[in-house]
C-alpha cells in the first residue's frame, strides 16, 4: 500500500497543491487525495499540476473572478459534484452568495433553465449549510 499523502516534490505539483488548498480548502483537498486509488492517482496529480499549478497561477484574472467563471462553466456542463467544491472555493476567494446567485441566474439565460436550476440546487447545499 502506498502513502496517499506522499506527494510528488516537483515545483509544479507543490505550487499547484498550495493554490488548490488556498482556493478549495484543506478538507476538500484531503478528501480528493484520501479518495484516490492507484488508478485515479494520475488524474489527481495532473489536475494539481495543470489546473492548479498553471492555469490558477496566472496573473490575468484574480482568484474571485476565476472562481465565478468556473462556477458558470460547471453549471453549464451540469457537473454538480465539482460545482459544490467550486462554490466553496468562490466563497473562499471573496465571492458573495449574491454574486453566486447572479452567476447562476445569468446561466439560466445562456445555458438553459434546467442547468441553472441544478446549479442552484448544488450551490444551495454549500451556501445554505
């Protein structure tokens, strides 16, 4: 059995892990790695390096804006599980409940009411908790 918390030591992974923890919170990151198997380990490492170690490190957008964009995209895609984590991330990055509501209402027009309703359901599990 391998230690799930023995992470790679390269800079891209470590920078990504720090940003992922900053945005999503330690409990979310711990859950992601605790649920990891040998089969799913490569995708967790890839997400940490590529998304969190590269894209989320860029200077072009602040973290709050990135989070709200991510909430919109996950709503459009109907990815409720990931959406819940990123709603928490948006709140961690300074977004308000009202701003998240506005993103979801905006999604109703451009992504469809069913997608927005599902987004509201998922987001409510976080903001109303």
